[in-house]
């Protein structure tokens, strides 16, 4: 069976995701679609709108065949580590091709860029250090260093690293070269909506950012309905009809504020991604803020992007230390792969590879062990805190007892 892998968050699953899924399957002639999906918290340091289980249900209902979880230590990370973690999981599931969306739409651009940077790695690293020394954020320094290098060597037409999906795409290609023997990469041109669009500006395609904004404002619900596949809208509508909350940082802010105020400064410095004395600025600003938005505006500097600081906020909230992440990043392979959902075709595929797998495929959280398992357990518990006492209790129980979601899709 031919397989295509997708790296996703589905927060929520919208028409752009359905387009990506459909085109990826067509472009690779795949029989099975495997998605590696972030769990409770996402790459840019945000809590997921709804639980991993509802997002898995959306994915399977819309045509994904297998959904597995990207563990916290890989999911809330800068692009390089996020991509690496996802590709390693897909490789252990024997995926033939990873397919990602990009502003380029041409996979040749990414391979050309990768080869160019590898051929000039020493110069690239030197220029990157120079840009960071100027006080620029890492993404800005990366983009500017690359622009300088490409112009110095007479290659100004190379793929731009100023767009978020191009950056991720480059790291997916890099990870396939570094961590796999045979996985190919393909890309699909992103349609209509831009990654950071704040409003729904097109009748059928919108960014996840604009959809979440509309959901929280309780406005433009007809517009929301138009940009979601019917299964996604039905699942979200039922969730809200049952008076279940949608999560955002504002829901978690009181807990985060308490965590920061009650933590000793030296312990705050041990939190992953708390660098260069940021613990002082964090504690100075947290008591001045009445909302997460306000706190981020007080905290933000030219050197640190919003996403970088949101990730740090997530690590503080979950009390994730440098020691924990550093230990997990030394692992030569994923400690386990957690299965969240599958279609009949997905179940058949897993049956064909099960004996070849060298990484445990687990279907219940009770099977999770080690540092990664304990971290994911703590993260899920913290995420559920914002749901209220009764809901939190049921969700915590669900996390341990939930078996993979099975839906007979039409793919």
C-alpha cells in the first residue's frame, strides 16, 4: 500500500486542509493518508481549540486514514525540531512521501535550497550568528542571513525563507535527508488564505487563525460554516451545543499567572526556552497584566517573536524543564507512537507493518512510559484544567481509557 504523510494541527480541520489532503493523495497516488498531529498544545505555543480526540474525529471523518500524536516535546518547538520530530515518526510508520503546503508549491525549490545551504553550511552559520548578534529574532535572522548568502554567491532567485510554510517545508526536506533513507517529499501550493490572515476573506477557504477568531467572537457563523467541511462543522457545532468550551490562552491565563508568581526566579530559569535572563522580565511584567494578550504585549521585544514567547509561556504553564527536553532530544528514535484514530484502510495498513515496526505503537495512554509519557500526562492534565472541574475529571479519565477513534470514511 502506497502512503503519504501529512504533518498537521487541524485547529480546526477546514477546507484548506481538505484541499491539501485531497491533492496530496492525488499527487502521490497514495492508498493511505497518515497524519502526525499535535496534541494539546501547538507549534506556535497555543492551546488547541478542542481536544485531540475531536480533532482526530474531524480528520478521520474527512478522509485521513491514520492519525498519530506528535508528542509535546516535539510539537511545541521551533520549526527545525517540530519538523524533525514529525518526520521521524512518519519514517517509523514506513511512509513513502511527506507532503506539505507551501507558498512556493514546487518541491524542486526546496531541494535546490537544501543543497545550496548544505554546500555553504560554514558561511551560512557565520552569517546567522552575525544576524542574531544584531538582536534579531531567530526567524528574522535566518531569513536575513539566507538573503545575504544567496546574494553574495549570486543566487538571488532561490526560495524565500521569509514565509512560515516555506521555512517549515525546508525543515521537512532537511529532516527527510537527515533521518530517513528513502522518504520523498512533495509540496502543494497553499490556496487563497494566508497563514496569518485574521479575517475570513474568501467564501470557501480561510486560515485557521481567522476561523478561531470568528468562533471566539461568536460572529460570522455562516462564514465559518462555509469554510469548514460538513463533518468538521457538525463536530464543532455539537461540541458547542453540549456547552463544551473552546480553549484559548485567555482561558489559561489565571493559571499561568499563578504559576509564574508562585515560582522562584531560579526555578523559572530552569524552564525550557527561558534564556538570557528572561525570567526577570517575565516576573516583572506578569503582575501588570490583566489578560494574556496584554502580558504578551508587555513581554515582547524585538529579539523574541510572539510565537517564541508563546512557546515559553506554554512551557512555564506545563512546568517543562530544559533537563526534560534535553534528555528527550537525545533519543535516537521515538520512544513510542500513540495511535489516535484510523479508518478501515488505516487499520489494514497498520496490520501489514506491525511486525516490522521497531517503535511501540500504543493505543491506550496507560501504555505510555518514561520521560516522554510522564510529560505528555502532565501536559494533558494542565490543558484540561481550563475546562472546569467536572469536565476536567471526565477528560482526564477519557485520556486514559480512550481507544483509537474508528470511522468508516468514504476514501
